[in-house]
C-alpha cells in the first residue's frame, strides 16, 4: 500500500536529503537483502560488519536512490511485515528513534495486521482470503497514511456492511461497535520471565520479568468509564518501564518515570497503579511493564562433559521456596546439536520422566505439575550418537560442549512480581452490577541454563 500524500510530505520535510521510494519489486529485493534472506552467504560490509549490530527492527535499506530510513520490518510465522514511517523532521543527522512518532504508529498497525492474520497461518486458503481482504481493511484503518484504527480484526472486510460513523460525538474512534447485554469485565495479567544462567563465579546470571495486562470489557454505552488498579504485595518489586494503551485517559506521571535503565531508589513508585480508561470493543493490552525481581523462579546447573564417543550429562534444578509449586506444565529440553541421532541412552532421574524426541536429537525431561517436597530434582546420564544426517539440528553457537538446557513452564494464578488485580477496586460507571473475572499467570520465555563446563555466549546487560 503506497500513500502519495505521505511521500509528498516526506519530500517537503527532507528537502535535498529525500530518498524516493523505489518500485515495489525493487524495494522488496532491497529489503530481503538487508534482512539477509537473499545473498546471505556473501559478506557485504555495510550490512554485515560487526560495527553495525541492529538492536531493533528498524533498518536502513539501500536502494539506487539512496538509503531508505527508517524501514520497520520483522518476520513472524513465515511472513515479513514491513512499513516505512514518515519522519516529520530533517533526516541529517538522523534523529533518535524515540523521537520518531511514526515508528510507534507503524508498529501498532503492523501488529494489528499480525493479530488479524496469525490465527489463519496453518490454513492456506483462509490465509489467502484474509490477505485478499487486507486492502479493503487498510483503506478503513489507514485511509490517507495515518493509522486511525490499528485493531484490524474489529473492521469489516467488505464495504457493504461498514457502519456509519457514530452519531454520539462522545464515542471514541476505538469503540467500533456497541455492546448489548449483561456487563462483564475479564482481566488477565501475563508475566513472562527470561533467564540466562551460567553457574560460573566470573559470569553474572541475568533474568528479567516483563508483563502485560489484557482486558476484555463488554459494557454498554458509547464511552463507558472504567478504572482498574494493579496492586503489589508489601515486599513486591516495583513495576517499571510502564507503557499504557492510548485509551487510558489519565495516569500518575510518577508511574511512568520508573525506568529499569536506572538503579532503584527509595522514592520509586510502588503503586497502587491506577488506570482510568474508555475500553475498546475488543480485547486489548491495557499496559506493559518490566520489573527487577531478586531471584529467578528456578535455579539450575547443567554440566556436559565429552568422554571419547560419549557425553556425560548432569542437570540439577531447584524451585525457589517463594514460588508457587503448582504448574500447568514444567519440562526441561536438552538438545544435542551438530551430532547424529542418539544411539544409546542411560539415565537416572530423581523425579518426573525422560522422553526421547522422534528425531532422536532432543531429550525432554517432563517434571510435571509439581516439584517434590525438597523442591529439587536431578538428572544424570550418558549419551552416545550414531552417524549424523542432514535432518539433524545444527547450530554455529552450540558447537562442541557449548550447550544448554531450556526450560518451559506455566504457573497459573501466580506472578513473579506478586502483581494482582483487586476485583473490588475495579470501578465501572454504568448501571447494573458487572461480572468481573481476574486471572494471572507466569510463563517461561527464553529460559536457558548453559553448560558450566564450557564457554557460552555471555549476556551482561539487561536482556
């Protein structure tokens, strides 16, 4: 989708530094090259040099007319989502990313398209039909190049049944349709924990928690007011890096000032975190946050030693006593890269069961829904391998004894920060008593325990 109005504005803002947008085919070729999806075997200095490491999804794409910047692009489920946001200031020197308002608008629009397409990714016919409807939907969502509604799923796919603009002038643009029925509110706090553990004296383990508060408010009225509070236990670590949805009408500035980039001090805002808002019609994420928790939920140690043609492995896991010992699932996966299929396996587990994957290159240790009373589990074993084939996994990082265990778990009705929604504190200014449902969960995300007997990729900074 191209917007001549936006391109004319870009030319006006950028003057002599303006780089015209090439044809669709030329842009696609340049983008695939920049993303290393073509010609990735060739070293190209401006793209592959170590001095240029991209820490975001914003790229500078080299075209015949010059470098196009900022191109926002990412891959998801086999598709590439990309847009070129307008920079409403001069491009020389390049302004900081945080000052470019179009980037957040473009990202919100792309994420709306991802949300619209992703449920159909396994059904090719349904996916093709949805992509065919995208043009009509984008005319509504982004008619002249400025996103008006990034919730693509809430839009109508044909022009025949597009609703007329609401006559109620108080109804915000994000409430696309009116709800009729008994009022009800569903709130779910989802926290994810990332972790890198090394079990070494000279290397610092790192972990980070980040959360999202998802809401679905079925409430009558054109602009209903809702106030929701997030609470922490008295000793809970404060929420930081809080980002709120645009439907939030006001917020305490102190809430938004707490940043994980700065050390914590006594004056940091500890809540309660109040969010007054006018909810959209569909489910949405009210806010995102991070937090600096003192310990990871599961502490681990992994040792892998190569002895001739065999590998000796030892894995010890310990659930921290402050963590709720009730999992929906908990398992440790131990992959073996750059080797053949597992030909022989001898092992002993103190708890749970060990399974071998179908391709015989992965051990899956199913711990189950509870740790034992000691809160500790262990696995020891020896593994030998057959001849490697093309179908077996390879990894340039995990060569030799550089290897990891990756944990997968979900703990329902629990958050690592202790953050919760007090149902009695939810205020809804509409007639009738609404039904309120609040839930929370903790999920692992990139939870690695590296082999302490070998070098591993180090992460000293916050993930």
